[in-house]
C-alpha cells in the first residue's frame, strides 16, 4: 500500500503541463475597426477602421501630424503572427502590394506584387509587441512567427502620408492549457518544496508520517514491555 501511495505522490510531483490542443494552423487574425490606432497621424480620406473591414472598397489616406507617425493594429489577445498583407492600390484591390513575413524575432517586408519596393515602403520592418510589455514564459518556441498582441507600423521621417485599402494578418493562437493539470508556477513551487525537503529531510508524505508514528508506537511499547 505504501508503495502505491508513494508512486501516486511521485506522479503528482513530476507531472508536466499538458496542452489541450496545438492549434498550429494559421488563420486570419480578426482586427475590429475600434482596434486600429493612429499615432501622430490624421485620417483625411475614409475612416481608419475601413482599412481592416474586409471590404477592399475604400482607400484610407492618413497624413503625418507629429514626429511619432505610426499605425497600430491591436489584436485583443496574444497571437503568433505569421504574415501581414497590405493592399494599397484601390484600382487593383485584390492584389497584395506588400507582405511582411515573420520569424520569432522580426517581421520584414519581402513579398507582394511590389516586393522590390519594400525598402521604399517606409514601414519596414513591423514590430510585434505586447500591450503589458511581457509575454508568458510558457509559450512554445516558434521559428516562423512572432508572439504579441499589437502590430506597429512605424513610419520613417520621410513619410508624410500613407494610403491603405486593406490590411490583413494571419497567425495562430498559443495552445490552451488543460484545466486538469497544474500550472507551471504551481509545479515550480512543488519542485522548490521538494528540493527543500531533500536538503533538510524534514518533509514526509502522509504514508511516511503514518509509518513513522506507527514505528514510534511499537518501539515505545517494546521498551515498556521489556524494561
């Protein structure tokens, strides 16, 4: 019985976080019009939300109004962004003008019908960041996408205005953890407690405590009986 109990305790102490699913397939990341933020810029034609409404029928013109001219797309939750497509030609709205491909560290413009002009797009590279500044430390490593919940297009000083018909992003959400498994923090705490027990030898399982009490009782009674 003791062996069975100790085996179960060992399983609990050494169990790892198991994810409920991998969700590896990339899909379109939905950006609502309210989640388009323009920094130091003014929309002079169309509405800023129209650049992500999926209609491809309105050219949005944004002019610089300050030094930190930038466009931010808030995703609302952490995604691993694979690529970003920009449609900039209202006369050919079905053709991708520029495409940014992402690695684990950066997203750079290297695709689209005008990929040879990426260096002149004035919004290269794109940075993917997190609103709160830090990412969870348990995200699985990826080489073909970058984790974050905000895509920022920072314009160079030479950029006085931009024209955007539509922008889309594809990516994948991090796999969800199973509710039945312990969190990494709890596991870390268990490991630390276990290490302290191993160093001080002051931590015993319930079965071991029961055995110690039983042995003490037997020894005490034997001493009483024979002495």
